[in-house]
C-alpha cells in the first residue's frame, strides 16, 4: 500500500537512517516513528517508553505519540519475519539480563512474562501451566528452597 507521496504507509522504521543535525521538533513523522521504534526495541516493550517525554522532545501531543505507537505496532505485526523475531527476542533477553544484574528480579520476571505472552500470541509457544500446577506435577523436582525463591520473586 502506498501513500499519495509514493512512500509506503508503513516505512521500514527499523532500517531508517535518522537525521543527526536537525532538532527533534523538525523531524517528520517517519523519522519520529523510527526513533520511537528504536526506543521501544531498547526498552523491550512499548509500555516502558515514556510517552510524555517523547511528546515534549518532539513538540507533539501525547495523542500523537500514542498514534505513532499504534502505527509502529502495525509495522511490527506485519514484519515478523525470522530476523525481526530474533531481534525482538534479543531485546527481551537483554532487558531481562540487565534487570537481573541490577537486582530487579520482579521487573525481570514481568518482562519475561511479556515475552512469553508475545511468543504465545504469535503461536511460537503454548501457554505455560500456572506455577502451582507445575509444583504439583513435578513435586519431586521442586524443593522448599525453590518455592521460597519463587515466592520471594513473585
């Protein structure tokens, strides 16, 4: 699908070169979305992207940032090839590793859970059973120390 100016409606935000000398307020929507896409990938989820900060940075409304995020989500969903999927998994893993290294175990578990949801929505994994179902099914493999650790983290 192409727009009136001949460009695709969903440009390749991942491969777009960003301006390096223009102020953010002068960037067009394609460049702004490419920047926001990178912020999303760095954070591991759009939920961790600071919408107010981006709106101020680019001189646009929060509604514009939310619209940008919707369009970026469409791009992500329509470009889930093997390469992109691997990049996304890498981002999730990096986020979890960094959170663990900072001692943020609960947040790391939340990001890991988001990754599981993302993989499940794309049919890459089946939904995992609840922790108590695992503990009862494999009670011989789970000791009290394991359960204490899980209770502390979650």
